[in-house]
């Protein structure tokens, strides 16, 4: 089937099976176009709590499917490709984080004092189960600001996001040494060249980028925040430093504006669109159709893990309101 017929067949299956498709901004344009709801990690989690469908298909990566299942244990949660992982989530294993937490606790002057563990949503269910509160790039500052000023905080796994949050909150959180393979490879040289070519274009950057990139930014924020900025700004051109999947929604929302993506360090082609998350790109219309038709692959989370992981996610949603 061609893309148009596939999209129609997918929507028909959704109607027959009382299914809803949720997609992240970083997925392919054709996936975003067929989805019922598109958003960043916070918006997707919030939407999951309001879903009345029997089946949720999470077009994103594996940890997002786990989050959906934790929030909606009574629903069948599917993902088009189980191989859609996350380099950031993979950089922080639960057993390693557990040892790290214990080592930091022992290093404190009071051995009975346990650090507050703040985990980015880009983590496995097992890591969330060791966490006190989950955050996203949308709400990390807001939530960290609410924690006790004298608290010792472990933040993981993204060291770039954690460093940025430290800089805007005045905190000295202990950072796990992890990074997003997409956001950490943007080319500073290419960005500086683009700024010369488009001197009136604001630079929009995701806080998972390295500090040297963020220093060049006019707006730092989550994918949703960057999208909203393009809608409200009077600028006609924007230099975008995040995964290029967001350009589809930016262009749809602002068809009369121009969006210039920054390439990764691996390419010298200024304006190249190739800084994409290969895991997000594993979501295709063909796989989405087969996923709905066969109701597999299905996400499962061990109940005891899900119970412990739910608490920090719920705390995030409460503290975000």
C-alpha cells in the first residue's frame, strides 16, 4: 500500500479497535500526520492520563511505551518497533544507578541522609522505580525549584540538561554522566556559520545540547516550548538546534516562516537535515499498520516495578500543575 492508503487503513483499524495513536515530535512526518495526539514527553504523559481508548500505540521509543503502560496499566500499550530504544536511557542502568546513589549517600556528612534522586523521563521503568521525582525538559526547572534548598540532589542521566538546570537554579546537583547522542553531536562550527548567514534568525536550542551550543541560543526550551516560540515570535527565520522531526510541526504551524536545522559534527553540509534520531525513525507507517493489525509488539512492565515507578511520575504530574 502507498502512504495514503496505509494512513487510511491505520485510521480504520483505530476506529475498529478503539485505539489511539500517540506520537513524539521526533517521529517521521507521516507518523505525526496520522497520530491522534502529538507532543513532547510531558504532554504525552499528561495525555495518557486522559485516554479512554482500549489500546494506546506509542510511536516514539521504548521508555515512552513503558511510561504509558505505567500510567495506564489497564490498557494494552503497543509500540511499532521494540528495537526503538534510547541512547540516553541506555546510558543509565538501574543497578549502576543504585550503586551510585549509595556511594553518594555514604559521602554525605550524615550517613543516614539519602540524596533526592531526580530522573529525566528518558529512563527505563527500573530507573524510575529508584527515583523520587521524574522530570522532563519542560518542567525540570520548575520541579527542582520546589525541592528543599539544602537538599543533596542526584540528577540523571543527562549531564547537559542537568548542567543547564544547575545554571538556571543556582543548584549544585550531582550529575550522572550521560548524554543524548543526537543533541550532543550538533556542530558549533556549523551553528556559528549559520548565524552569519541568517543574522536575524533566533537560535532555538534544546537543553540537552552541550553548554557551548546553549551559549549561542536565543531561546532554550523543550520541543513544545520551541514550537510555541516560533508561533509567537515576529521573526521570519529560525535556526533550530534539536532533532529535526520538530521541523514538520513548526512548518505546519507557521507555513510562512523558514526553519534552518543545524547539522551534526559528522557532516560539513550547512543546513543538512540529517541530525535525526535513528531510533525514532524506526517508527514507520508499515510497522504502525502491522502493530495495530496484530496488536503486537506489546509493552509489559513488571507490576512491582510499575508500582514503584508510578509514584515519581505522579509526583511529577502533581508538581507540574
